[in-house]
C-alpha cells in the first residue's frame, strides 16, 4: 500500500516521503519546522498530485532524471528519487498522480 511516512530528522525538522508498496521512495519533502506544517505539505501533495502542470521534469548534471512537484504558488513540495531514464521518471509521476491523493499517513 502506498503511504506517506513522516519522520523527525536529527536536526529537529519534520520530513515526509511518499513510499511505494515495495518501500521505495517516490517523493520526498524538504524540512519543515513544525509537524503541522509537514502534514500541510502532505495535504498540498494530495491536492496538487493530479494536475500535470504541477510537475517540473528535470535532468541532473550527471544526466539522470527526476521531477519536482510544485504547489500553485510555484513552491516545491516534493522531489522525486533519481531515475536512470526519462520513462522511469514519467512512471514515477504517474504513480504520484494515481496514489498520492488516497494515501494514508504513518509516523516513522
């Protein structure tokens, strides 16, 4: 079951990741100063996941592929893992679009 996993980092900030059935991270957040803000970030992913225009497809300096999911204001709310191919990245986007809106939240 795809789920959002929240955790507190060693720096005291809160993070979430969207994990696939196999436990692999699909999308990860940046740090939030409060747990409430972190949960708000998850809500933002759920709200923006189905909108194709919110995905920014990228190629890293070492020619690997990834994407950012952005909110309506342009702020990045999640960054994908690195993929070897553009088709892998596109499959990751499709996974977020189809799974994030209904995914549950668990604390790590």
